[in-house]
């Protein structure tokens, strides 16, 4: 089973693709879809959709997993994050993939064993779970973690 995980963000959306065979996980690819912060919102959402569609077409996943939105103190930032997340859900659904959603705490617990783990702990554990992985950035690492959380939940 090939799984794509997405860590939504308007400026940068991380993506990670893994394969699960039995209890074995294999890294396929990871990266970041970036948008121009100077561009109008609608244009940024189109860019995000186009880049995610390209990744989905290139790797042909069987399932998608998206990190749930967290509410932060800045309502405007939360709204923009929600719009980027909507594009992520749409891209996966349009490709005909079953889509699951995971809270950040659940993802951290699946990877590190503790829901309060920090990013450094998650990234260190990713290197154990996916030997030789080269992370394209923090958002890509988070996306791989989402994909692994999904792989663990569908057993």
C-alpha cells in the first residue's frame, strides 16, 4: 500500500510518500509545495492544488492522510491554514483516494510514543523508521509522520 501524508500550510505544504508492506515501511519520496507569499490568495491555492496533483500523479498512492488543523491565536492565520487544508483534501478526493485525518498529538504519539513530542524528536524517529531518508524540510518531515500514523492505524 502506498500512502501520501500531507502537512497543510498556505506558504508551505509538506508531503511525504511511503509504502507499507506488512509491518515494513519504506520511504518513497518527500517534499514541500511552496506558494509565493506576494501572490493573491486564490493564485496561491491554485499553485498548491497544481503541485499536489503533480505529486499524486507521480506516485499514485492508494490512500491519503492529512494533519488536522489546529486553532492558533491568530484567526486570520487559522483561516488561511484551513483553506490550504481544504485544497489538500480536495486534491486527494479528486484523485479518488480514501482520505483520513489525524490530530498532531496522535501523529506524534504514533511516531515517538508521546503526544507532546517536539519536532526534533519526530525527525529523529523518522530516521529510525525510514533508514536513509533525506528530509526536504520540517513540513515534509511532518507529512511523512502523518503517512506513518496512517500506516499504523490501518493495520
